[in-house]
């Protein structure tokens, strides 16, 4: 049921998902921080799987850097958007194939296929049942070559709690039991604005990747700016503070406390 809800949501969301990461300076922080750490840990060349990559924002970004890409996503509408963007950027030779499916079933790929795997923006968060999430984690690891990096970003639970005062979501009044449940367990089954989602704590994500991988780093993608979208956008327009704020962000974004309060955080690991 949750897969159906997620597919319906992103089918309607469409081109907005392509624009999401660049629609304002605040959202750009997530993209820029992710790209910074991809460049830090990716091999110099190779074949990369963009698992749950939607309309291909990271596929395009990495293809421009010379990587060979395969894009995989649940939603056909987002894959069609990706194809158009890739044609527009003339990157067809770098983006080898497109596949539709769920990240808990990567059976079309053999073991140890990819030089790196990315799963960014929250695809793993959109699998609510823990058993299925563990299957997805196992699949992401399975298709990665030994010694190669895996990058997974999810939606942070504590930031959802912190944002409650900013957005005053309808469920705070009309469905308090739902709000109480997902802020404690992380499980949200959709209805009020957003689709079905599991909001993560950092220790949960770490535990899911422990054993078969070596954890290299965890990163708070919005970091010190998390839940301060309006204020950050206003300050960004002033320009004079941007350099020192960006510098401070990159100095602090791997601090475990900052990771925990980030709207999105990313785990970087290496397959053993």
C-alpha cells in the first residue's frame, strides 16, 4: 500500500521534484553538500547506480563529471522527466539505462556490479515496513562492488518535530495521535500533505548498514540551517554572510548532534 501512495504522490509532484533541490538557496544547501561528499568519496571513474533517483538531478550532475550512470526509480513519470533532461544536456552516452522498480528489489542487477551506489533524497525513507527497508539495504549493498562506496540520505525525524512549530501541520489539531506516532516511531502513513514515510534517527540508519559495510561518515545535509528555511533564504540574499556561513556549515555538518537535527542526513559507507 505504501508503494502505491508514494508512486501516486510523486506522479503528481512531477517536475517539482526536479526543481526541489534548486528552487531556493536553502534547498540548494542539500544538493551542494551532497555533491561535495560525493566528490570526496567517489572513485575517479566508474559505473554508478542512482537508486530511487527520481527525475535524475544527481544522475545529470554526476554524468557531467564523467561518470557512467544507471537511473532506477519507482515512478515512470519521473523517469520520463529524467530522459528529457538528459537529452537536453546531451548526456545520453553517459546515462546507460533506465529501470523502473522499487529499491527493495534490484534483481535485474548482478552482485558486485557497480563502482558506487547512491540512494539520495529519501527513497529508503519511503519504505515504511522495517523488513522491507532491510531488504532494500541488503540489495543496495549486494549490487555494489567490494570496497566501493554507498551513499544513502534519508529524512530526519527530529527535524520533523522541530518543524512542527514552523508549519503547524493539520495533524497537530485534527489527528494528534498520528503526529504523536510518527514523531516517536518515525512511521507516517500519509494523508496530511506528505506521502508515506519513515522518518529516521541517525542511529537507525547506522544500524541498518552495520556489519556488511564500514561506516565512513554521516553528514547533516542542511546542517546548522535545518528548519530555518525562510531565515536562511533572507540572509542568503544579503550575500555578505554567505562565505562564513558556508564555511561554518562544512566544518560542523558531520558533528553527530548536527546530523541528528538535519532535515536530511546522509550515511556514507564502504562495502566490505
